[in-house]
C-alpha cells in the first residue's frame, strides 16, 4: 500500500505551530529574567521611581544629553515598562497569537506577521505606560505631595483598581479579549499583511488596556521592580482574560483591592 504523500506547506505550518509557543515562552522568560537582574543591580532604584537625576550613571546622562532630565528618565521608564509588559501581558494574549498563527499558518511570511502582531500589541501598552508616566510627573510637578501624605496616592490607586473591577467597560473589554477567533475574523484583512497585522495587534492591545489599565496602574504605586506583585497581577489578569471561569475572579479581586485600600486608609488616618 502506497504511503500518503506529505504536504510540504502543511508540514511547515505544523512545525511553525510547534515552535511558536516555546519561542514566545522564551521571550516572556527573558523579560522576567531581565527585570529580576535589573531589580537586584545597583540600578534597581530606577524601577522604584526614585530620583533618576540624583546620582549614578543616569544623573551623568541627564547632564550630558540635551533636556536629559526629561529624556533619560523617559527612556529608562519606557525600557522598564516594555520589559514589564512583555513579561506580564504577553502570556495573557496567547490565545490571540495562537488563533492568528493558525489563520496565517500557510503563508510564507507568517513569522513576520506574528512579529508585527506582537509589536502592535506592545506599542499600545508602551504608549499607555509613557502616558501614565507623563501624567504622574506632571501631577507631581504641579501638586507636590508631602512625603508624609504619599500613602494617599497609593490608597486612591488601590480603590480605583478595585472599583473598576465592577465597571461595564471592564466587562465589555474582557468579552472581546476572551473571543480571539471572532476578533481576528472581524479585524484581519490581509491586503497589506504587515500593516494589518500590526493594526490587529494594536486594536487588540486597546481592548487589553481597556480591561487591565487599572490593575497595571498599581505597578506605579508598588514599583516596577516588585516581582511578587507582578507575578500575582499577571496571574490574575491571565485567568480573567483566558479562563472560562475567569469572570468569577473579577468580583473577589475587586473586593480585595477595595479592602486593601480601606486598610491602608485606616492604618494611616
């Protein structure tokens, strides 16, 4: 009996599917490792929102670069935020990558399209991080908060994140994130493949920001080098977005965050 002929295109697509997950997992692990090494290095204070211009290499760069007091902290914050986003948010969007990978599995440029999808997704989160950083610096410049009242910002952020867990916007964005196949079918055009893949990633990133922005704001309170908080929040967001029972987590998480805000207020009041 003759053996069935193999299909080179199908075989290549199958190899691509098997290789994609380990590669993405390696990138996520590299992000966590880089953050861990950075947080334990002499420059770890830059992850904790300390004074970037006080001393050390960042201070020297601030003096050497035109407008360095703005440019250097912004660049370092962008690098830290990009690493944190890759470590925390890429695992939550695995279903999107898997679905899109299957849709374009037979295309010769599928690897580039997946890369553009990821770049679009990360671009939106990077923009969000820089926007929050700019707002934070602007508020501190206009309304400097005495150190003894610094707990107010943390309490307000925990309360905001807890309250947002019960919002309609949160539920609507989560619904879009939980249906990657319909999302890809609705938004993938492919006439200009690279540009459309980037736009697809960016579009999905907007919904991801829409459902997770309040939780990610907590990183500006606890510091981007707090790996324990990062792991906890990443796990919570991954479950909320990807598991069928994830919607059952939203309410307990909201109650816990509101309770933590109340505890902080009671402790400092």
